[in-house]
C-alpha cells in the first residue's frame, strides 16, 4: 500500500510518502529541491554513482513513521545537501527547511 499525505513544516506543505512493503516501510518527505528518507536510502550511491545529478537528500535510520522522520537526526547526507548546510545530526524538519 502506498499513501501520500501533506506534511507541514513551518507554513510550507511538503509531500510525505509511505510505502508499506513486506517486513518494512519506506518513508520519504520531499520538497521541490530535495528530500529526506528512511534508512533504505543509499547516500553513497547518490554521491558516487549519481553525483552528476546533484541530489539534495538526507537519511535517517530507525524511523517507522513520517513524524519520526521529521523529528529524528539525519545519519548521513549527500554532498549537495552538505553544501546547503544540511549536516548529519540535524533533525529532519530543519533539513527540509533548508531545502525550500
């Protein structure tokens, strides 16, 4: 099952997506410029093999809900996200504000 819902960060509506798979759930919240995602996101792949795309993204591990994704610290970020001041340890909602 796939669900989409508006996620408000400040006064901005963002897109929250939850994909329920057998034994796991994929979570993401996106802006027009970038996104944060659960531990399934491969930051190394985005930096190394897809670096030319300049993807702005962050990864939080151990999250099970979109609310947790907003509140949890990012475990890793892409090089492009770091260039915007988005750093590991930053809560998801703060990273999303920098992606607006």
